[in-house]
């Protein structure tokens, strides 16, 4: 029996509208969650928003709202978008929710009881945009990640992060899946080996946060608050049974962008060690998206709006592009040209044509009825062998967050089936009455492969998979299928009838556009 599976996105700051980066992280988690359901695992999938901190308070004031009004309004941008992107999250969390306050208080108490919190003074730089304390040696021209920093001098409570240096290194070494991919793991190890400083965990110069019960006037540092959301989402403060099932005895995966890996792979596990709670199994860090070769930023005016992209290209094309184009862990470039090429080549040509040609021929030769005969030839054996490899490799790739590889493998199978049509030449077989058995075998294999392909792409492109299932004449909900339904050859019910073919992805003409001037 496989263990219950719990996957989380970071919780996003609701200040800014969601963009291609946040959509990417969330779609990754959605693909994994859907895949895990497909293989029969029980899944909890949490996303949400990070609503406290100085950055939020300042933005609220600037826009004439109270912080609570501001986050109430802004967090809607996220819930609405995730629905439009067909995200199958089972929970949406906000750090202002009561259940989360309870978690944070309890964790602080555990860490304090362990003797890992002390009172001191923080004197140094702080980046409001990244909500992080910045050591002098990380400043470049007086800035952090290209943004202004402020001077902070205030009484603060500290978490003994430095105490966990060795325990963290040991944990990372003993658990090869703890940080993925390998390159990112090495960066974290190198960072810890430079030496960790204790972490200031309370602020006194603004008040939008969870009060620290140890002393009036202190509010909890936003990251020390936000990281606990993962516990809240598993039921830490609300449902012990569920928490034990998904966290203590389940498999826990956090997906984050590379920018926030250190918080997740250093501060978070140290907090958990201090509180005596099991660490997550995997923290997977992805790279960043640039846009047409440039850094994505508000000032350049090139922030990609997921809703607009979906409007232009369709939801599943957008989801496919993000998952296919980026090598997990590395930066990738969002480009209109590459998007259109992928839609035309992979989706309209390879996948769309396979479906259209098959449905068209089945109609012509068998009045859409799928007949099962077994007149085998060497091509059949070859495609069946490839099918077995595709299934096994897909599982490996998804468990390793190698989505581009997973899709490449599915597309290798799609291309093989397109080639199978050319090799078997059904149009010739149809002219020879003695080849009727062979013709029906070839057609059956094509239909069966399309059923299999629909199921395999369903975590990536759920709507397309459902359309394929419908056109294949199957009365099935693609989200309720199990991988074992299509594991063996001959999973398509013989005697069934196909429906009419409807193109899945229309081809898009790439017209040259004048280069956009940024100001
Ligand atoms: O950091 N490419 O929230 P955030 C890819 N609240 N992904 C990108 C990206 C880009 N260009 N830009 C952003 C926070 N992201 C904290 C997290 S978790 C306890 C607290 C994605 O709104 C990426 O996943 O700044 C990154 O980790 C996340 O947005 C940061 O979102």
C-alpha cells in the first residue's frame, strides 16, 4: 500500500497579481497531485497566500486599505486564477486564518520550551521586498537582489539556527531525496558550510503579524509565521488524525522557486527539528522564467499574465508549454515563438493528427466500431515494448520532478504511433479483403494507444484528456481513472464505437510582431 501524499506550493504574497512564475509552481504541484491520484494515492494538495509582514502592511497603506481589507481583496486574485487554471488543490490557506494562528503559537511554544529562542538585538539590514534580514556580505552596491534595503535596529527574539548546522548537513546527506534537484542540493550544502547565523524572529517597528506571546509589542517575523502553514494545511491545529496520516506517516513534498529554497531547506527543517516534528521528505526547487530573454519585472512591463496567455493559447496548451519547456531546476525562457511552435508541432500535429487520423479511418473502414482481432506483426510488438518502457519511465520522471522528460517520453510514444500508421498503411490493407483481420488489429492498436495516451497526459492536460476520452467513445471521467486501467495492451473495450473527431488544438500562424519597446 502506498502512503498518503501531501504536496504544497509556497504561499504567495497577495500584493502582486499572480504571474507566470506563480502559475508554474502551482501547475507543477497540480500535475504531481493528479498523477499521484492516478496511481491510486490519497492526496492532499495545499496552496495559499502569505498575508502578514511589512511588505503587505506598506502596500495596504499605500492603497488606502487596512491590511486585512487589502489581503481579503488581493487573495481573491489567487483563488480565481487557480480555478481558471484547473488547479485541483484540496485546500487554500491564508496566514490570517485562525487555524494557522494556532499552529504558529504552538510551534513557537515548542521551540521556546526546547530552549532555542533568546532575546537580543538585531542591528543590520533588512530587505522589505524579500522580507529577509540581509548580512552585509550579501549586499551588491548597497542593494539586495537589486532592491533597496533598510537599516533595522530593534530588540528582537532569536532562533538558535546555528545550533542546527550539523544536524541539517547530516539530514541532507542521509536523505538523498530531501532536496531536488542535485545542483540545488549542493548549493544548500555549500551555504550551510559557510556557517549559519541565529535568526531574528520578531519585529517591533510595525504590527501586521501574529503577536509573539513572549513580549508585548513583538510580532513574529513573517517567515517564521509563514513556513508553519504547511503544518496547518496538514491539520496540525485542527485534525490530529489527518495530520498523523498525511504528515507523520505520509509523504510530504514542498515545491518552491529557487529564490526561497534556503528558507525551506535550512530554516524550516531547523524549526521542525527544534519542535520535534518529522521533516518533509522532499523540497523540490525549480528555476525562474525569463520573458523573451529578459528578467520578468514590473518595471520592464513584461510580466506575463497567465489569464491572458490562456485566453490566447488555451489552458492546456499553456500548461503543456510550461511543463515541457522548462528543465526542472533550471531557468527557462517564456517566448511566444516557442509557445506557438510547441502548439503546432507537438499538440496540433503529433497528438491532434494521431487522434484525427485514427478516428477518421475507423469511421471509414469499420463505421467507427472498434473490432478486436489478433493478426500481429513485428511493428505491433515494437510499439507494445515501447509502451511498457514509457509507463515505467514516466513514473520515475514524475517522482524526480522531471516533467519535460516525462512529456518527451509520452511524445516519443505518440510519434511511434504516428509512424505505426505509416508503416502499417491501413489504406492499403483496406483494399484487400483478405487483410480485414490485420486492418482491424492495426486500428484497434491505434485506438488503444490513444486511450493510453489520454490517461498519461491527464495530469498535465486534464481537459484535453477528457476530450480525447469522449471522442474515443468512452463514458469515463478522466479524473477517476486508475493507471492500471491502461497498463496492459488491449485496455480499450472491443466492440465499442468511436465518436466524431473534433480537432483538439487548432494550428496557430506565427505572424511577425514589431519588437515591444519597454520604457
Ligand atoms: O516568496 N519564475 O512569495 P512570492 C518562476 N510568500 N517562479 C517564480 C518567478 C519566476 N520568474 N517569480 C516568482 C514568497 N516565482 C513567500 C513564500 S512560503 C512559506 C512563503 C514563484 O509571492 C516561485 O515559486 O514572492 C517563488 O518561490 C514564488 O513565486 C514566490 O512567491
